[in-house]
C-alpha cells in the first residue's frame, strides 16, 4: 500500500480514528455527501484514485459504488485549517445517494417544515438489487 | 426561542448531542468550512438567520463572526438522507477561515505532499485583535 505517512501527519483523527470527508462534485460544486475515512480509507483512496470510506454502521472499509456501480473518482483532496475535516473534489458516476438521488442533501427546511426537494433519478432497488 | 421541535425530529445527533454542518457559499458553490451544531445552535440559526455553531474546544455556543465581523447569513438549510449531516447554504461576509482565507480547505494534497493553495486575504490579527 502507498506510503501516506507524511499526509496522515497533517490530519487530526477523532477518538475513533476517523475524519469526516465532504464529497463535492469537482465541476459543478454540488455537495454530494458526507462520510468518514480512517487511515486505511485515505491510503486506498490515494492509491486507487477511487473514493474509499469507513462505514461506522458496518464497521468496514468500503469503496464507493462497489455494490451500486455509482463510483466516485478522486480529483483533488484537501485538508482544512485545523486538520480535522477533508474535502474531496470528485467525479461522481450516476447518483451519490443510496436513495437514488444525485446527492444526499435533498431534505430542505422551508417555513419550519422539512420538504424533499430532489427527485429520485434511479429506483434504489436498481442500485442494490433485491 | 423559535419552536424547532418538528425539525429536530429529523436530525440524528451524535452521542454528544452534535451534528456536523457543512457551510457552502450559496452562489459560487464554494465549500467554506465544516463545524458542529447542537439543538440550541440550530434554533438560534433559524431564529436569527445568522449561523450559530457549538464550539467543541470551548464548549460554548458561538455566532459566526461575533468577534471577527466575518458573519455568515443562512440562505438555505438542508438535512441529508440519514439525518446525521446538515448542509447550510450561506452568504459569507469577508473570509470564513480564522487564518484570513476565504475558506478552510486550503491545504491540498499534491504528489504525496500537503501544499497551501489559497492566499490570506486578511491578516488574522486584523480579525481577532492582539
């Protein structure tokens, strides 16, 4: 695996060894999703050019799109001023959200209510099978 | 204070009662910073239209720009698909980063090294005094 020691020194991981990562479509600026990386996910992402995350619910490393085919290629990786958040500019294939929407932030607060503002582009069962 | 009970029910706070919030400039799409909100910060933000956060290091509520003058007005507030991340589209006055840069993600990983890719627009001592 790629030696990313020098990069990891710039990152302040939380007590669980994780750092939040914002994935943004590189050309449109659309914020697609937020997920978490551990050291291995960062190394795998830099090695392969494909976004890898740590799933907190499944306690496992995953490659974005490994089941759904909706992969995310890394374009640029940025670290914030105090080292505790990453911003990945990516090229998203298809839809980023497991609900079949382009991005995950489709619930908008309008006049004190939460409204869905984005259409499903793909039925979720087409993404993950039965 | 504004009753935001119906909105808070859509949000999954972590064990510390916090949720991460991505602040994005509403018109350019630039990701400015990531910070944390608790229930009170969300209520204050919706009530005043000015971004409020919870400082984990100071264990205190703060209004963005209260010291520096670099305020952030809320334009739209979004909740992600599983309710554990917020996206705030904002109008940033001046610079979002305490280092005097427009945004916080100015450290970019290039060829295995971390490089600063953004200029300081304001000297930090002008933002916070001596």
